[in-house]
C-alpha cells in the first residue's frame, strides 16, 4: 500500500507509546513525519515535556523511526 490515509494518521495521534524493552511509558504520539515523495510514515514524534510552567522551554522531542514500531493498539 502506498501511503496512508488521513483517518489512519489521525487515529495514531494520542496513542500511548510504551517501550517493549522495559515497559516504560514514553508518552503519546503528538505528530508524524511523512515522506512527501512516497506518502509513507518516516517516524512518530512525542513532544518533550515542558519545564517549569513552560517558561524554561521543554525537553527534547522523542522521535521514533516507523521501522522500530512493533505493535499499534
């Protein structure tokens, strides 16, 4: 299948991400990076947590390559 439909991508957002290595909850999917040439998903993005009241910025985003995703749902 070439690319993904918008409904699938919308359903990915806010799904919880759990590490299969240690069971730690990494956060929820906030965004996806899409290859504009192929329409395929390159990676999912979990935005970094805000520092104190968001005034001092936030932690680095976590970017997970699509090929590293083992299970959805």
